[in-house]
């Protein structure tokens, strides 16, 4: 089963375009993992950037209501661009937005 769930922040404003009369939004979402060093016990925050897309009404809602720093929880399916290209794009199926502070 190809089902992914993430919570993160929009790293930039969504970019929308119309493809064959359908609105598509492209987003970069940053999620954070926290690591603790064994020697000092110091915590560090490690960002991971996810390339995502949303279609139809989801794209329209994100275009109107989501901006850089918006917190988003979403379910998505992962796909690669092609057999030769191992880049992963997450297609957002469902999401919730929560406006909160974002630190870059």
C-alpha cells in the first residue's frame, strides 16, 4: 500500500498552474527530525524537504489559504518521476492547514 502521512511547514508559497483545464499546485514542505548526539546529549533539528503536488480543489484551496510557514498535515501517495530518475514526488490526497509560527 502506498500511503504516507506527514506534518510539516510550507517552505515557500504554493506555485499553481493549469494543466489540461485542471489546477495543479506544487509545494515544498519541510519536516523536521530531531537528533541527539551521544557524546554531549545536545539536540539538533534536521530538516527534510518534500516535493509535493495537489490537484483540483485541493490545489485551489492551497493557493488561496496556504502561504510560506503554514503548518500542514497531509496524507499522500509517493511516486517517482520515471524509472531512471529516483526523485520522489508526493501527491497530496487529504490535508489540514493550521496557521502557526514557522522558523526557517
